[in-house]
C-alpha cells in the first residue's frame, strides 16, 4: 500500500498539470475567412447582424444597408468607419477579432462580389 500511494500521487499531479484551460470560444471557434473579403460574402452578414438596425432606411448619414450605400460611405470615410467600430465602442457594437480583420481588409479594398 505504501508503494501505491506515491505512484497515485504522482499520477494525480501529472493529470492536473496536463489539463488545458480553454474557453468555450476557443473550443467552438470557426476559422476566420479573411483571405479575400467581399461585401457579399462577409461584410453584408456583418452589417446585417450588427449595424442595419440603426444604419438603414435614410435614418442615418452612414447607410450600410446596400453595397452601393456602404461603398459610398467607405470611399469617403472608410478609416473612420473602421476606427469607430474596431475598439468596440460604437453604440455597443462588439466585433470579434475575425470581424475586425474582415472589416479592415474590406475598407481598404471594398470588393462587392
């Protein structure tokens, strides 16, 4: 019995030390599609989910409800648009790290399709 206790103790310590502490986001993370970022593939989904409730239908200077409206705004104020939302401070909008990368790439090159 005395020989088994040290072995069990070492096995217990090794088991505890080998555990990883991963958050739920890391376990369920979807790879970020940030190769070629287009309005129709990534940005429309982002805008529809996080921006359209305030930025559509003539309710705001910054209309993001269509590609034409979004591109017009980005052509004039692209850097401003990115900076306003990149720090997750604009009207409570919280972008994921992937969404930030996608938006930054699209602002730099606003491709439609």
